[in-house]
C-alpha cells in the first residue's frame, strides 16, 4: 500500500482506500508506524496567517495535528499524541515569496525519526528539518486529515492533502508520462521503458548515457497535475502528456527575434492556454518518469526536446540527497549539474511565442 487517502481542495471531496476502511472496521486503534502527509497550498495574497490544516481529538488518549503558515515566512508544525509533543518551525523567509508551498511530513517510529520538508514547486528551493518521534499515529487520526468534517478543518487555499504509507521523496521530481517517446540509439522508446545504461539523444544530437531512470506515483492535483502539450505547436509531431513543471526546449527564428536567444525553456503550465496545451483529465494518481544525464540537458522527442532531471549540486547536500528519489545512488556516482543559461519563459511570454509561431 502507498497512497491511502486524499482530499481534493477544489471539490472538497475525500477519498479513502477500501483496504484502509476494512482495517479500521476490524481494528479501530490500528497504527501507522511509517508514512507521510503531503499538503500543497496557495499562500494568502493578503499575507494573513493560514491555519492550513488542524485536527483535534479529545479523550483518554487525546491527539492533535496542526500545520500553519505565518505572514513572517514560517511554517509551524505541531503534533501531539498523549504525552509526546512535536513542535517544529521552519523559516522559509519572507523574501522566499511564492504562489504555492508543498509541505511533506514523514515519520518512521522504528527509527524514531520524523522529517518536515517545505518546498516551493516553482523552484528548486527545499528546506528540511528532522525531529524525533516515538509514538505511531493512529490510522483513524490520519484518515481524519483527509475528511475535513467535525474534528478537522482545512483552509480554503489548500489544494490537496494526501496520505501515504511510504516516506515520500522530496526535491527534484520526474515529470514525463509513461507514454512520452524518447529518441535513443535504438530508435524511439517510451519513457516508462528507459533504464540505467540506455543511451538517449540529447537536444544537440549527441548520444548520452542514462545514469539513472526514476519514477514516482503522485496525486494528479496541484503541481503534479498533468498537462497535454498539443501537436503541431512548437514542432511536436504528436501530443505528449507531462507534469505541469516539465520544461520544453524551444528554438527558431521567432525565439531569436522575441528574446534574443537561440533557445528558451517553457514550463508546460505556461502553455495551458486553450490551444498549445491544456490540463489533461487523469485518474486519481499518475506515474511520472524521468532520466538523469551526466549534464543538464534536454532529451529529444520527435521534432522537439524536453528538459531532463536537473539536480544541481544535490550530491553535496546529504540531507536532500537522502530524502530524494535518488537516495539509493552513491554520492560519488552522481553528477553536478550547472544551468545551461536558458531563459525560462513566463506565461505571457510563452503565449506570445506560440502566437508568433502560429502566425
């Protein structure tokens, strides 16, 4: 079992996995010794304090959970179970203003360790704080976080709340749907079939080795929401489905004329304008794939190129590396990526370019 509960902030509808409901029917005090709560939220434009989610159960074995974002740039987590209280504050800084935040709280009571992570999905900004935890939360308390009735309150700006039995990774994430065709030395192969040691064609035309192929299943909401990029815009021969933060590498005379550069990067979310791209209807959860290359590069798909996994100098950050999708790789085998200097277009710039190329 992995994801077992989900709250969609747009529909205000909860989902609970049937196996969990069966467990709670038979064992009301079943515990979750290992798992994660992932919450994504919009930040208040008025700069008000946001009690993102709160839960309180009274009684002989009282429990509570609260997560708050303050106008001063702090994220405050409080978990109370019996006599044990976890109180952690992460300072993200007022200068670190962003539209959305993604917060991941994970725990493993066998190791007596917990982790609070705050990310800004639009950037590579990741903050991590570890804490001690010895008492496993009740499964019923966790399920209540995805069912905001009675004991639970969820701020209207919260995009989703998802619960997992795994320690969910953070940091750089895969962004390609399984069906994206990628050019390799042996011809086109689907992203889902690529593996370490394969050779793919970079945007420059060179063949480069795949150092690692990563995958992750995530809720199809918020920053994980899939986008369909439509052919024939930007040279695409066929539609491709990617995460909203996947970037498309674009070149041509219109790019040089409008931006004075040979190539630019366009986030898929910037192309959601009704014709070049649109949000793709998806099941409750989606699986994304991506490849790690020796250098920051883009991989070729038919008549276009998509940015590969960018990890910067993550190999120097032990905490982030151990929390990432690459945690199983030895640090010595990881590359250091340097930004290739591409300009990343904003939404209005991407629309202007799309209209210029369509004219």
